[in-house]
C-alpha cells in the first residue's frame, strides 16, 4: 500500500513529496535541537553499556538494522554508534550492516536498469550503514539489491560468495551464513519488519508457500572493486506478495520462543535476536501451522 501511494504521489504530485521531505527534516532538526538544549545527549560510553546490557558480547557476529534518529542526539553521531558496536564486539567480533540500494520494490528498481558499483553506490538503509560502508577495512558484498557491508575477522566469509547469486538470501548469502555462525541480529530503533533475515526461510524451504519470487529473472549490472563491470541474473520478490506480507506479526512467536532480548540503546527500543533460532522458529511455525509473514493466520496443509 505504501509503495502504491508513493508511486501515485511521485507521478501526479511530486511537489508534495519534496515538501514532505523538507518538513520531516525540519521537524527532526527541531526535535534534536530541543534534546540538546535539555542536555539529553547520548555518549559513546552509554551506548557501549547499553549494548552490553542487552546481550551483545565480544567475538559476536551481528548484523545491525538501525535508526540513528531513534537513538537520540548522539555525541559523535553515526560514527560513535559504530565505534561503540566495534568496541563491544572487540577485534574478535564481526559487524555487519545491510547496505541495500533502493527505497522502492526491487522489481521497480531493476526495471530502471541501475548500475550497482560496490565502491560508490550509497546505502539507503540509514546514516549508520552509509557511514559504516565507507570506513577503511570494511568489505561489501557485490549484490545489485541486497548488499551487505562487514568488518572483522569473518568479513570475507560473510560477503565474498554473495556475488552472482540468483537469490539474495540463499545458502551463499551473508544472511544465511549468519545463522550458520550462530550470529545475532540487532534491531536498533526499528521494528521486525526491516529484518532481512526473515527472507532466508524462503530460499531454504522448497515447500515454502507461496512462491514469493517474481516469475521473471532480471539482468542487473554490477561493478566490482577492480572497476570491472558484470551482468548478473537475480530474482526479486513479486510485488503482489510484497504488498500483503506482515512481518511484524511474527514477533509474537519469537517472543514466545524466548529468542528476543529487549532493551534500550540510548533512547531507542532495541531487540537482539539469535539469527539461527529465529530461522528455526520460522521453520517450525510453518511446518506446524502454515504460518508465514504472508499468511500470519496460517494456511491449510
């Protein structure tokens, strides 16, 4: 529904979108300025304490979905958040961030024939992810839609095989590999709906219903770290299923299974989730009751 409304506004009332974005930025700046005046500033030390309190540990591998705005006024901004994460993980841990490249359905995005340049194409998953991907020593997967940036001893393991995979969430993807390594998912000021790992089950179970991919494969152009251009095949979600999915409906099952640790990071509500246990939970509720984010009430088996 949001995608349809956005498309209509973009086509017939583009000025509404421009004004809306400016107004949103103005309100955000006013809110943050007010917090600064009240002395409500979040320090890097506080972030490190909060991250440890929710259960992040040294040596962990964790993918972080984040909203800097929800954390509050952070002293040092996005870089301080990243530094806090790296300090808690220590050099033995690996930090991952999604660096996806579109703010629309991927079918519509690829129909515009974009070129993904692993070195230069910005992340549209927030300020923290864009700051992270540009840091020295960060490696980024070469994928036209669902790229991932990583830093740490397992960075290459997570990202290198993502290139030229037909589906972005299969057994070569950073998302599935996170499950294999008993990694964690940190939702920092965001809801379950943004968690890309929810899609791993779609590739893992051949019987998973419905078949959520669009029938046609797409050709996508990517440029690697050496500047070499490649054309790769990729699948994308069928918009008719993207419109009906309700990922937040799955949180109750994750909570019931005890696989989410809730807490506060700065001013943001946060959830730390065991990636493999989340995957196993999704497999179980599908096998037992046909429950998916596309069929939150279950389906007849």
